[in-house]
């Protein structure tokens, strides 16, 4: 038996952003950037580790909205154009940098190499189908893929048990569609828990959920092993909670690894630095500047202004990522010995959940760090074993029974981020739609074909309105206008469809347009909302 266990959990999620009504749309870039900088590199690294015998083992939540976007043909075609366009710019930049700014040669060459490899992986190796790539990694024993809420709805702020249940049941059905099996675990949206949610999980066949450290630390009775062992709810559903030390070590840009001076600076981007006329062929039709992903500077040092940032040197950053991976493992070994001694010989489990987008998007070297981490875990030590929550449960190590505490992984561990003076206006509309949805589901026991289409689309609009991303982005002050408009649009379309049912007057062209626009969850069945 190892001294301790380590469970890395990556949360891959983006809100459902798909706008067929426009030829291009700024917020769709969230997906394209994540595919290029996060999902393609991680899939490639995990597959390569597996094929070379390094045996990586980790958990990954691929959320239902992300699955639906990755499987969407329109977004697939748009991403391909995006990647080809970016590679064309990178090649043009390489020629320019050689002539005008040789200090950036290594970075410019890296982008041509990386984007060429990404295009080849996308088109050839993975056949533009990353769901299949994730599924293969799970089938090969590399990943344990878990699910999330159907649209990342913040469960404690959903007003009816039927609407909460639907977020979970729709997510499980969507997981089965994409991955061909029942999910063992769930990343609760925003790690938000309150008493009773475990019963909905049990009903859906979920064995465990990922929660915040507060869920266990403030649970009843006090946890014997803190957050360094799961607990069981009274109904047998297990809770795995976040270890604070590893969160700080990796997540924090202030005291964590990503803030190191040699790593790539995120905010200095050619989309803002280069002459506008030069960039126009690579911008959207409106010609507005935006991040393009080609960044030539390193963080340089705390307090350094953007003007003072120094050239990014990929080899220095790669060496630092290897150094940080070694440091991370050394600290896990030290932590495991201390905890095991404290726990009287009980093997500790360090659960480390992160947003997947940290690895590659926000922290450019993050995928390299994970590559080195799993190689060193496999080849350089035998005291820490990488496991998934499912592996830990299968080991039959005794687990304490506890009533977890209400919590989330937001500020101070509670719900303030998603319910405050800036976004509280949303919930009366959402809650009204939730009550109406159950009323319609109960009332229409034997709908005709067009009634069924309307009922299923009502369910989609409600689910999309419930996305916690809208309230989060309003609180953060990012894309406030877009997030507010998205929420209002889904409520508006819900009301239009509800009026059709109530008046028994169906506008089929309008229904078809809404179905085409908000086409998430083709498999949905509105009866999931019945009481």
C-alpha cells in the first residue's frame, strides 16, 4: 500500500454558446480557444503517456454543454476555419518576427509548430471528434469521465425538486449518449451542495460527487480525516472534497506555479499589439481587436507593467514546468507522510479539483506540467499513487458516514457569487419557469407531435436559462451584457412557447427557428419534469 493517494480531477466545462443566426460570434471563441489550448493538448499528452507506459490515471468531467458543442457539426466547421486561420497568421508572424523582432523567434516558431500539430491532430488523428478521443481514454483506463449538471445549473438555487432532478437526469442521459455507459460520479455545478441533493444523485445511479472543502469540514459529525478522505452521505453516496494546499499551489497566480516569471504572459496578445490593418484578415468581420492566442512575452516579474514584459523563451518555461512537477510531487510525499502519521496509519487521499481550462488557457505550460507530473509519479517514486474517486471506492477502505454542510467553491464557500445584488433579478423569472415546466409536464400526458416538440423545447430553454455561468459572469463583471441577454433570451423563448401551449395556437416556423438555434440535447424528454 502506498503512503498516500492523489486524485487529480479536471472540470472541463463551457456554457452552451452556438449562434447559427450569425456567420461568426465572439463568444464562440471560448470553445475554439479551449479546443486549441486545452482539450487537444491534454488528450494528446494523456494518450502519449498511456502509449509509452507511464500509466496516467485521473478524473475528468466533460460537461454536457461541452459534449454537445464538441459534437455539433456547425461548430466543428467553424472551429476548423478558426484553426486554419490562426495557423496562417502564425506562419505570417514567423516570417515577420525573423525580419523585425528576432528576440521572439523561439516563440513564433513554437506557435507554427504547435498549431500545425493541432490541425493534424484535429483533422487526422481524432477525425474532428474529441468525444471519441475522450471515450477511448476512458476505455483504456486513463480517464474516469464523470458528468455535471445538464447545463451547470446551480442546484441549491433551483426552486423545485423536479427542476433539480431534471438537471441531473438529463445530464446522465446525455453522458450515456456520448460515452456509452453510466457515469459513476458527478461534479456538482460550482461544487454547490445542500442537504437532499444526494437523494437525487442516488436516484440517478450516481455513486459520488465532488464538493468543496467546506462540505466535509463543516459537516456533522466532524470528519475524522478532514478533507483527506471521502465521507458517505447516509444514503451511501460518497463525497470527495477539495484539498486547499494543492489548490493554492497550482491555482493561485499570486503564490502558485502559474505566476512564475518565465511562464507565458496571458494578457499581452498580438491581437492588441499588432497594427490593425495587418490583423484585419484574421479578425471578425467587424474588425474589432480581440485575443488571437499568439503571445510573445513572459510574466517577467511581479509588478512588471505590460510594456516591460520580456520575450517568452519556451525552453525556459518547459524546464520550469518540469521543476514545478518535481516540487509538487515532493510536497505530496511530505504531505502524505505527515497526514498518515496524524491519522494513525490511515492512508490519506489528496483530492485536487481544478478547472481544466487552467491547464493550457490560463496557464499555458499547464499541459506540460501534467505530462511531467505523471511521468515522475510513474518512474521516479512509489509513495504516492494516482487514483480516481471510483478507484478509491473500489478499494473498500472504510469511509465515515456524515451529513455534509451546505457549500460551494465560490467566495467564502457559500452562494454569494451566484446570488447577490447584481444578479438576484434573474431568479424570480427562472423560478416561475420552473413551476410552469412541471405544470405543463403533468398536464400533457399524451401530447400530439407538435405539442411534444414544444414541450421538449420548453425544457431546453429552461435548462439553458438555469446555467450558472450567466450569474457568475455578471458577478465577475465579465461579458455582463452577453450573459444578461442570454438569460433573458431563454426566458423570452420559454414564454413564447408556453403561450403556444396555453392558447393551443402553434407558430411552426417560429418553433423550428428556436429548435435550430437552441438545439442542445436532441434526446431530451420533457416528462423528466413530471412530479
